[in-house]
C-alpha cells in the first residue's frame, strides 16, 4: 500500500471522528447533562436531534447534486471548519432556538463530510486496489464515539455542559490540522475516477439500487432511536447498575472493529446477505431494552448496536459504489439522503411516543420492527447473489 493511500486512510478516519463521532454523536452523551441543567422534555431532546438529522438530510441532497469532483478537498476542509465552529457554539448559548439552528447546520456539514470524505477515500482505495480496507476508514466513527464517551464526563465535571462542547471543538481543531496534512490533491493522472474498463462491478443490476436505498432508509429510521436515546434510557432506568455514559463507550468500542469485520464477511458471504444478517442482528439488539432495562440487556443492546450500525453503513456504501461505480459522490449522496430521511423522522417520533407513554419501550419495539422490514427488503437481492457463481469481490 503506497504512502498516499495510508495518508488518505488516516485523514479519512480523523474526518469521521470530527464530523460523525464528535459533532454528530457526542450529543447522545451530553444530552443527559443538558436535560439535567435545563429540565427540557424527551420530546424537546428528540426535536433537537431531529434538527441535526434534517440538516443531514438536506446536506446529503445538496452534496449529491454538486459538481465538485475536482474540488472535493477544499470543499471537505471548509465543511470541517464549519462543523467544528457549530460544535463549539453549542456551548456559547443557552437558547434552545439557537441550538436548533446550530444542530441543523452541523447536520448539513456532517453529510457533506461523510459523502465527500467517503468518495475521496474509497476512490483512492479503489485506485490502489485496496478497497477491502474500507472498514478501517469507517472505524473513525466508532473511534470518535468511544473518545467522546471517555472524555465527556471528565470535561463535564470540570467545565459543565457548555465547556464540554467547547473542549470537543478544540480537540476537533487539532485533528483538522492532521486532516489537511494527510488528504492532499493527488497527481492528476492518478486522481481520476476508475474508468468503465477498470471498475469492479457486482452481479446485482443497476436497477436493484432502489431496494438498497429503501432498506438503508429504513435502517436510518430504526437505528437512530437507540443512537439518540440509549444513554438516557440507561440513566433513567432504576434497574441499571453502572455508569450510563459507559454504555456509549461500549457502543464506540464495538463499532471500531465492526466495519472491518463486516467487510470481510461481505467478501465471503456476499454483500446483500451480510447486510441482511447485520440488520436482523441489529433489530434484536434494539428491542432488548424494551424487554428489560437491567444492566445486562442495556450493555448487550449497546454492544450489538455498536457492532452493527457502522458495519451496515460500510457494506451498504461499498455495495452502492459497486453497483454504480462512476461519480461515486452522487450515488453516495442518494444513499445518504435516504438514510438521513429516516433519521430525521426517528427521534421526534420516538420522543413524542416516549412522552405520551412515559417510556421508551414502544419506540424501541417500533424501531426494531422498522429495521426488520428493511432487512426483508434485501431478500430479493440475495437471490441475485445465489444465481451467480460468485459475487465479484472488492480487492
């Protein structure tokens, strides 16, 4: 593996730590502290999360339509700066209305960063014939989640909730320096996307992409309930014995190797079959706290959730790039938009339902069912894989 590819992998991991692990998902860890300080409802917590996911949805739609193929690196850098700024500003105001705006803008930037960084790194891996290492790249989200879980509580103890946001922005700024250093323009003759003659295609027809988008959209709707509220569920449970923030750490630790593991399984079992199994497993993990909120079920749910949600993203986006290999940022934008549409609906619906029933139980059951339906949408794709002697593997 050449030096440039290694640099892109490291830079991509850092970009995901900033945009996804910190800017996006650190809200899950800080949320209970903010609820304690301001006593806002579960519904408000859900609406705040939704504002971020609305932004993510808008950002995914926009970035998929932009003609930025030759300007992806400066575009990525600008989005990272904006992401860091909105993270820091969360700690500079107590106005919930401003929080809505900041989380919305942060969501837009997260989508920009996810799609552009993914297209840059996946293209570089494809050119180097190292696409099987995409799991390392996607592990950045899990690393960011684990880091935020480790540092949020100590920072909060020293600087309260507002200092936590500012400290996370400062930490992200340090990572940005490394990202700028590692992700640099490549010599023109190697920067182009693979040609039609060299791209690796899957046995799935291009028309099947609609089923992948549908399944991935349902995944976005279902997984985000756990992704938003699992720390609050643990904190509110009288039968949970442990540190609620550690639950989020378990999610991050499980997510770090999951992308690589699911990628390897996809090469062996087929990408659609692997997605199907991962979503079935995640559906089980989501529903566990609805059955009981004791220590074992919550930690088990957190582990299963962490072990599947980024693995599903890794396999789904890699499969999409195989089905439609050229202009990768466009198909990744479509896929991410569907995912984001599910995400923006999930937290608000769950928050309203939790307020009405005074429990997260029914929201979790519904989320589990949605992910299960998404898995069922993939069954017809499994048939395509079985009808071919061998699914072409990413090398």
